[in-house]
């Protein structure tokens, strides 16, 4: 399953505790989405957090085709008020990467 890794850098006016709470709420909201198996956040340093969401292919993230739940949208906007999104990546697992490579050889 792909991992969705998103990094946020704290805005100068934002409280670190508030950022942590907003990141936690974002993870809790993500876990309510069908197909999401886990979502956790980690402190990268004193001003940055990363949210790692594990989901079935097509269940999460931009381009998935799924309409986000209202709680998820609310949590993401609350997080955006406190921190700037600096990176969004989707990491494919070994099997998906191998299958993609095999398709390229066709």
C-alpha cells in the first residue's frame, strides 16, 4: 500500500502545541476515511511535522477521486492556518514499484 507523506513547517505566529494538536486531529480525521489503515504524525524538528498516512491505492490524497470527509477538510484547513505545506509525496511499496516497472517493459 502506498504511504502518503506530507510535511508542514510552523508559521512564525503559530504555537507549537497548537500545531501538534492540529496534526493529531488531521491524522484522526484521515483514519475515518475508508481505505486508510493508519495515519500518524511525527516531529521532524522544533518547527516541522510530517504526517504519514498508509492507505489502499486510490483511497487517499489528491488524484484519488475520493471526496474528502468534512472532518478531514476542516482538519486540513486548521492545520494550514498554523503551518505551511512544504512537501507532499506518495511512496509506493516494493510490489507496486516492481509492477510499475514490469508495465514499462511491455
